[in-house]
C-alpha cells in the first residue's frame, strides 16, 4: 500500500557562493579586523515551509503555482533527494521519478547502454534489465537509434528514452514535472495511457504543471503553492 | 515490493551498507566512466600506461646516474613509485569530486552516498590494473626475486582500499561544501609527490631529514612497493599507517554520520 505523509515539513537551502561564502572572503574578513563570520552569514532560501500533506493509494495530486513556488522542491523532497530540514516525512512504496528526465543520461553512451545504466541506478538487477530492454526500446519508438550515442538524439528523442525507462518498472508512486513536454502528439498519447495504467494500479501520482487543463484532466486533488506554502487545497 | 522510506528510520551504518552492497551499480558506473572516456580513442586506457611507460623509461637511466645508483636497483623502484603515486593522486583528486561529479544522480532521487565513493575508487582500480602491467617487464629485466614476503601486499592493499574509501567520504563531503579545498588538495598532492620517495631513494636521505618518511603517502608506498621488490616494509610504516587509518576512518565516520543527507543541499 503506497502512502506519503508530510508533517510540518520545511526545506531550506543555504546558498553558498552568492557573494559571501568563499574561503578567501572568510579569511580576508578575519585578517582585516572584521569579526570572523560576520560577513559570511549565509543566505538561506526557504523553499518549503511547514507543509502538511497526506496521500494514499489512488490519489492523483496536481501541484500548481508560479515559478519558484516550491513545486519542484516538493517533488524532490518526495523523491528523497532532500531530507527535510525540519518536520517528519514518511513514504511507503517504490518511486519512479520523472522530475528531470534528462538528468542521469550519459550523452556518450548509446540508448541501450543508457537503459542499462539507468535501470541499475533505479535498483533493477541485470536480469530484469535484460528482460525489459526490448519492451523499453519498443515503447520509446526509437528504432535503430537505440544503438546510437544519445548525443546524436534530439531533445524529444532523449525525453522519449528517459520516459520509457523510468516508467518501465512498476512503481507505486510516480512523481512528474511537466510531463507532457515529452514528445510529439503520437508519443504523448502513448505516454498518457501509460501514466494512467501506472496510476490505476493503486498508485499515487504527483504532478506539477502550469497547465490547468492537464491538471483538471489527470488529477483528483489539487494544491496551490505560493512561496513554499500550500495556500489552497 | 513495498518499502518504507523515511528520514528517521535509517541508521548511518545501514545507509553506508546500502551503497556498498550494490557492487553491480558502482562497478558498472565505474566501468562506463572508463569506457565512455576513451570510446573514441583506439588504445583507450592504455594511453595512460603508454605515457607512464615513456616517463619511466626516460627518467630511469637519467636519475640512476644522477643519484649514482645501479639501474637494475633503481628501475623497479622508480617504476613502482610512479605507478603507485599515479593511483594515489588519482584517488585523492577523484575523492574531491566524488559527489560533485555525481550530482546528476544525487539530484534525481535518494542515493546512499557511499555508492559514489566506491564508484570513483573502482574507476581508479581499473586504471591501476592497466598500469601495473608495466612493472612486469621492468622486474624481469632487473631480475627482481620475490620471496614469501610478497604476500604482505594483500593486507597492504586492503589498507589502501580502506583509506581510499574513508578519504573519499571525507574529502568528498568537505570539497562539496567548500569548493576551494579541491584546489588546495590538488596543489598539496603535487608538493607531496616530491616529499615522498617516488623518484628518490629513501637511503639517500640524510638522517636529520628522515622525518619526511613519516608522511602517510611515503609509508603507504613503502608497504606496497617493498614486497613487490622482494623486500620487507619497515615496521614504522605499518605502525604509522595503522594510526593514520584509525584517524582517517574516525573523521570520515563523524562527517558521514552528520552530513550524509546534507550533501545534496550543497551541490
């Protein structure tokens, strides 16, 4: 049974290198008589503050909000990238994350090799990967291109590959950021269908998007975010 | 199939083991690092072997006459020195980039960070195996005779791996937080190369300068090099390295426990 629970979760980023954190400045401040650490106060960006959220199987959550409202940070926190700086986060179930499909693609490796690398990183065994590879190639519709280095692909083709790999394993929780920019119309339709398959198997979908129509079509719950807070749900 | 993930429920040790256990992941990633780096070249990683061979071949006769030693004594010393130093320095510099270089994975989902330290280490091991073959013709030419003491290379190598891993965690974390440290380490390694008997013979050192041999790299080199040349490493090297290992592992553990989940914020 998949579930996600956030209790009073905050995520704040220290921003180093925004003018104040180099060793040189710290040293300079200490030898020029400036109080040590006075000038090196780190800028902190509060990306999420005090979020409460409970999700259970069958929930399809839409995240809306302007740029920088914290949607992607929330997705990443759910994926387990950021450990909340405060609050409690519990998650049950395996995760497929499509936050930035291009991340983790090796440009010089071929499509097939990328399937293997990404599959491994997602926790599959070599056997599983071997079994799933034909299916993934088929779904991506890349044909002979799977044997070519990814650097020869167009953006759309790369997205297709990434999407096909990430959704090839059955996951309980699907995290997505703007997924309809995946490819041409035919592929988008295929992708949408696969999405629904995954979610209908008693999973959870969390989708961040700027398109109200998409959210209305795919989601049964919506939260509106602003400045790292949920302002409306 | 269902697994619980929580920021509260995983101990540091379990986190470390989770990354260590998946040998298939880090070994494959390391292998691909090498394959992709040299994909478009014919000799691949052997290029490094070749350039190292040229360097050893060129320096051997010159330095042997500079130091006034016989070439058949000096050549194996130099070859092993250069090969092992190459590995040490690659391990240390890669350690600084362990997490920065893997940010595309770390930003994608939850990963135990020890995985990426092993990845860098495995990559350097693969390189090392390409280079150590250089020693075979040198040893045959110089007529090196091995005794049973050569078996001491096994514990020495194990110590090398432990230290390299601990140093990887330690430097990886520090260098991700303070980016300047990478530069400091790089220049420090350059300086240390001259303070370590890579090229020169420790016997030539005047006794008041013997303290130079207490640097951990010199001791590690002694442990690895001497058995392969048919000798027995100094006792002080074993003691020094043991102390150093304990120190290194403890500092690495403290930093790992404290900052292992924080490192993603610094990327």
